[in-house]
């Protein structure tokens, strides 16, 4: 019953907004999703997806149907204190930079099917007359922010997706302006795939998630030619702790210094390093 009420409210809002007709924006706008990371590296990682609109004249509302793989990702809320809580069926995304002026009565609603990996959410200004008369047009910025918790390290996609509940949408996206009209000249750009890659712990050549005497011994054996590879999947990359592209006596020396407490990190730097 509760879910039906949310669907009814959502449908009513956007049916009313679209009731006047369609409009072609003066400039062709776009809707995109930006991620705060290039890929998936570890279980528990939090990925932020920001829905952005650009060059939408007099932007006043939207409805979006978005799909994801619930075996790999879980939509979550993250509090200022860092507390992570799972989405519910009516959880709306965090605010972006748009549609947040209280003078124009922003209203958001959602009806999510979390078992199927579907987020259906929308937000709009209800005080459209006040919005128009203010002349304070909103055009470009972020419309919604969604955080996902990684459940499995696998490549995956988050996508705008068509749904029967939004028959007039383009790829599951409907955009409205302050004249109650649906914006048709708008390009919906699908997000890039999130690729999976295990994080590299430099110095951990045996893949034990710690740097210890075993890693030191394996480095020595490698340099002496007694072994040709390391137990860790990314062992050769993990062994190159100075980042020069080679495994040499300098890397061996740096790991020794790390174990002795002379240094607490390695010269190598990278976005997929745990240091």
C-alpha cells in the first residue's frame, strides 16, 4: 500500500508538470553521470555517482529510472559521521546543487525496487509560478548524488534505463522546465562502465595483506633468480616500491627499511595504491 502511494505521488507530480505539452530547449542540453573513481578496487568501497544536467534552460524537475547490479553494488546513505545505511524503497538521493531553493518548494520522491536493482526517483519545484517570476533560472549543475557500497569486486554498470512506468521518457529520463513542459531536446549520456581492479599493496608480494619478513625473503629470492614470480596476483607491481618500472636491489633495500621502521611508506605513488 505504501509503495502504491509513492508511485501515485510520483506519477501525479510529473503528469501535472507535463500536462501543458512538450518544449524544445533553445540549447541542446545533456544529462550525464560522473563517478568519483575510475573503478572498483575493494569490497566496502563507497562510490559516488553524481547525476548532472547541463544547458537545460529553466530546469525545474526530473524523473529518472536507473538500474544497477544488486549483487555487486548497494545504494547507501553516508552520514557526516561516516555511518553507512542501506537505501529503502522510498529513499531519495542526496541533493545536488540544483532544485534546492526552498523559496520554490523543492519536493523529491522515490519508489525503488532494491531486489531488482532499480532506483526510480524524481524531484521538482512545486512553486513554479514563484520560480518563473524570480527570474533565477537554473540551468547547469548536479541534480542528485547517489552513493553505492561495493559488495563484490567485479566490473559493472550503472545505467539510465527505460521503464513502462515512464512511457514518454528517453532512456528512463524525463526533464521538465519552469513552464510545466517536458524538455525533448536533451541528450541522455549513459555512464561509463566501472571496471574492477584489485588494489595494490606495495611491498606485499605474497598477497597476505601485510608486509613482513616473508615478503623480504621473497624479494631476495627473486633478485637471486631462485623464483621468477611472486605468490600475489600483482606481485611484480607490488615489488616495484620505488616506482621506476623495475625490480631491483633498491626495492629490496626500501622494503628492509620499511620493516626496520626507518620509513613508513614507499616512493611509489598511484591511485590504486593503499598507501
